[in-house]
C-alpha cells in the first residue's frame, strides 16, 4: 500500500529544506525525497559569505547540513534517493522511489537547476577551488586576481562586467569570433577597460594543483594550442532546470523552467502543486531567494490543504 501524507517535497536544496522546515513546524509531517545528490548546488561550493547570519562565512555543505538538521528536528522525514516518476494528474498525487509509492494531498517541487559545465575532468577537480559557476556568489574571493569567463551570451557578459569590480583583468573566452549577447551588453563589455577577449577559443584543460593557475586553450580555427595565466575560471554557458521528471504534467517555459502563472505565488499549473527555488527561477539563482520561495511554497501548501479540508467538511455536512 502506498504511504499517504499531507505533503511530499521533491528536492533538498535551500528551497526544499526551507519548505520542509516550515511544513514540519506546521505539523504537516512532510516527506522529503532529497535525491542521491542531496543538498543542491551549495554542496559544490566551498565558502559561502553572502548568506545572512554567518558573518564569518560558512562552507556550503555545512550550511546545507544545518538546514537539514533544523527541518529534521521538527519532524521532516528524509528519503535519500531520487524520485523515479510522479503522477500529478490523480489525487492524491503520486511519487515513486523505486518500488515505494508515496501519495500526498499537496506536493512541492524544489529540484533546482544545474549549471552547464565544460565537461573537463580538471574542471570538476577544481570546482569550488578557483572554478565557479556563479559570479555573484564567488566574485568577492577573486579580488586583485586575473580571471576568465567562458561563454558568449548575456549571462557570460553580465558576469564578466560584475567581476571587474574585483579582478585585475577579466578575459572572456568564446568559441566564436563574436558574442551572442545583446547589443547593449556587448557595448558595455567592449567599453570596459578591464575586459579582454580571447576569440575562437575553447578551454581544453584547467591547470592547477588545489587552485587554478592557468588555462590550456585551443584555437577553433587554426587548432593551435595556447596557455593563459589566470587564477579563476567562471563557467557561464547556461543552466538547465531539473524538470524532466515533470515533463508533460506541469507547464514550463521555453527553457524548461516551471511556469508560475499567478504573480507573487508559488502555485504551478496544477492545483495543489507548488514550486520553489531555481527550478522556477532563471534570474536570481541564489540560496537566499531559493530559501524564500521555499518558505512561500510551504505556507501556500499549508493554506491550500486547510482550505481543502474545510471545503470537504462543509460539503459532507450539507
């Protein structure tokens, strides 16, 4: 028999764990299907200095451990496995982990988004040690250092401009000979004396032992190799929302982010299903904004469940 609960939360980053905390304190006894890679993108981050309440900073994994412990203290239950499929067309909603079926009257999606990477072994080895996917998160650590940004779209140019506040020089590495970014963003980048460009180039290897020292590049036209000394690499080639599990059930935008049709609300296209964090946020993608929308999702789920019970009780009495 499936386990039936008031609320199931899929995902365990800042949004999912904040939702779990609020839901648990509201006595909803939520089940959190946290995934095999629990904790979200902060598990890949070393120092977090921009999360309120930690004036000396905190390690990303340590912060997420505190989130989880706090939610667990109030009764949230955790399933350390990936959700294999969901059924949002029937009520209660269904979520499966292997052969185990969970049914819930409300469901919160907090599966986040994943930064696109270059796919290099050396890149993975130095992620969080000079390689980053978030200028807003990590730019402060690169004061007075030369750094590189890979990408050619608006996100890459925006990150490069932001990073000039800290770095001595920012080199945009792009595989083509012109940017894909909007004209106004290009104009700003070309006008910034701290930004240089390495055209027709791809990163073949991130060189360093415990920290980034340089990049090995390859020219996409001549195939000629080169090396560039930098102390940081920001990969800005886009993000992919983790929404494959919900395809064909929840409405999404053209990039795969969950659509939230009601302004100021975390309600999705299906009544009783809510979303928080980067899975529905293509703009900010910060731990603090994810936590905020996780709180909103839990509060809206609680209110929705109460209204549903009241309506059912009223109908039964008449």
